[in-house]
């Protein structure tokens, strides 16, 4: 993709074919993960682009990893947390100034909007594990690797997140 040519080209000014194919295969899913984590399509695309740009700059080491997609997803997860923190600071500043906030959510399906809004309201790690497992289709060991915690910790976050979601969304088996 021409968009990626601005990042770390080889000696002839061309991004490697392996990176380009990786980018094309992973783009949609990484943007989807960003959307689930932030609720904003444009922010999700920006986070994905930042993740791929970082991967491209380090492609010599990232490209030989067993799962370079997990590396990019970790960048997206970490940057989404930073962005949400920054957004919270901005909201508090706007509230002090008496300026109303503006919602930029782009929701396709009202049912999923409620679910993903509930996921975003979970504690940070719980929401990340839920998004990686249920949106991105990762296994729990893969999700634990992406967020940088042990399998047991990820399992605990997933269990607590599912329970909190069930309660929040009014599901019957909230005790499961």
C-alpha cells in the first residue's frame, strides 16, 4: 500500500512484500480491535496505523516473530489506554470550563453498541481481554501475551469481565 511507503523503506525505497502482505491481512481486524476498545472508528484507524507504523519501523525484528499480529495488537491496546486516559483529562478540563462534550461514536448495530459500550466501561484489563478473546478471536494464552500478563491473570480478568457484563446487560446467569 502506498500509505506505508512513508515508513522505513529498504535501500531502494520500497517496503518489503512480507510487511505489505501482513498489513493487508491484518488491517481490518486491528482496526476492529481499536474500535471495540475506543468506540470511535477514526481513533481506531489512527491507532491501527500507529501500530503498523511501529511494526514497519521494526520489521526486521517484528517480522520474524511467531505472531507479529500480536505485537501490533499490543501496541494498539497500549495506545488505546493512553488515549483514553488523555480523553478523560480532556473531559474533566472541559467540564471545569463548562463546555459540553461531543460523542463521536460510530455504531453499526445497536445491540452490539450496547455490548461494546459495556466492554469499554469494564476495568481496563478486563475490557482488553474480553475484546481480544470475543472480538478478535484470540485464545486466552494469545490474549495474555498481547496484554503482557500471565495466563492465570488473563483468565481471572476474563471471568470477572464476563460476570460484570452479564450483570450490566441483565443476563440471567451472571453468577457463571
